[in-house]
C-alpha cells in the first residue's frame, strides 16, 4: 500500500506505508487541485483541477493521460479499473471519458474511418512513394 503526502512546494510524494520509503515525487501544482485520488493497486494518481482530469502513472512518475473539458469541472468519478471517468462541469453537463492507449485509439479511428488510397496528385504533393507514372 501507499500513501500520498503533499509538500509545501506544491509537489506530492508517494510513500510506501509498510516501509516509509519515498516511492516517487510528482510535480503537481497542489494549489490548483480540486480533487485527488490515489489508486495504489492500479499504480495511478487521479487529479482534477480547473477543467481537466489528469491520470498520473505512479510507477513512471509521469502523466499518463489528460482529459480536458471545455468548461471548469465541479467533480468527477471513475470506474473501478479507472478506464472510464464521469465528469460534471460548471454548466451541469456530464461527460463520460474512455481511457485508451495510443494503439487502441489508432485502431478505433482506422475502424471508423478506413484509410483510402491517395490520388496521383496527393502522392506527388506529399512525396509519397511510389509516385504515379
């Protein structure tokens, strides 16, 4: 298990509760955070501030994904596996977000919008080989 400590300089430390060792230090702007959730079993830290929800990978101590709303968020909730987020913005609009890896996103886009063959003019303009004869 792990605990989260807020430091006076705006960073957070993830500390192992069994050993007391500092596992990671994250540079998060603490003053702007509205909601913070540590999910040690998933290796994630979820933070909402302003109009975004940020998913931190605690093992890498880096941002994994960020979801940005057009309007300031009032709150958010997440599924047990943190693959979906439900946000509610200042206008009362609820939005469901789906977490996808870059490979999953590209597969979905390609399935929804299959690529087409380029015309000879497009191949020439963008220097795509082989060029038409």
